[in-house]
């Protein structure tokens, strides 16, 4: 039942996005959904190449999301009052990255470079999201931050599931946070489209 549920979630969210966006979709968004689907297929197949196949698929997803952030958002401007919270965010992200990668490497000696790159890209997404929310505090930056947090927890609990003995609770948290990450990602896409439409209407 869990496998069937996981297989249904992403297509359902994709259909929700299409209907909400009047069946319009950009190439980058389409590629993100495609590689999310490929990553899910690898996870559900649970064969020898599933782990590295899933990691590469979501590395592409994160790279495309980071590209969207850089390309479609204004440059972040810092003021003095933002220095302390941003410093805390940076320290937290670096600590989390090192801690989680250390756990992963204890359990596996292959593909270290890919996992390091994966962690760096996800950390950059998190940094951009949190700093954008700290400096701007808009609804779309909130969605960016919630998406980043959900992806972080999903990946952390994915590693916990491999590092520790099997636990239904760990699996449930991993799957729920992954579903939330997809949901916030779609809401981010939709809000981005609404903002562009409002901007065109006002002009």
C-alpha cells in the first residue's frame, strides 16, 4: 500500500500543478518534474543502481531549482541587521552538511564526489531560500524556505533509514517530508507565475 501511495503522489501533484496553471508549463519546470519522477521510479524499483540513480536524478532537480532561484529572483541585498541571522543560517547549513555527509560516508565508500556535490547544491538552495526570506519576508520566499526545509529533512531521514535499523517512523517522516517538498515546490511555481501576471497587469 505504501508503494502504491508513493507512486500516486507525484503524478497527482503534477496534475494539480497543470490544472492550477491552466495547462501551461515552462521547460525548466517540466524537466524538474521529469527528474523527480525518474528519482521516484528508482526509489520504488529498489534495485542495485537505485541509490545512485535516485541521487543523480535529484541532483539534477536541485540544480534546476537553484538555476531558477538565481535566474528569476533579484540579487540579495544585505543590511547590518541581517548579518547575525544570516551568519547563524550559514553555520547551521555547513554543520548539517558536514554531519550528514559524515554519516553517509561511514556507511558507503563509493560515489563520494557525487554526494558532496549533492550536499553542496542543496546547501546553496537552502542558503538562497533562507537569506531571501530573512531579507525580504515575502510569501514566495516563505514557500522557497519551506520547500528547502522539506527537502533537507527528506534527505536527512533517507540517510537515517540507511544508517539505523529499519523504522516505520523514520520511513513515514521521510515520505511525508518528501510529499511536502513537492507540494511547496508546486506552490512556489504557481506563486511565481501569479507574480509575473500581476507585474504585467500593473504595467
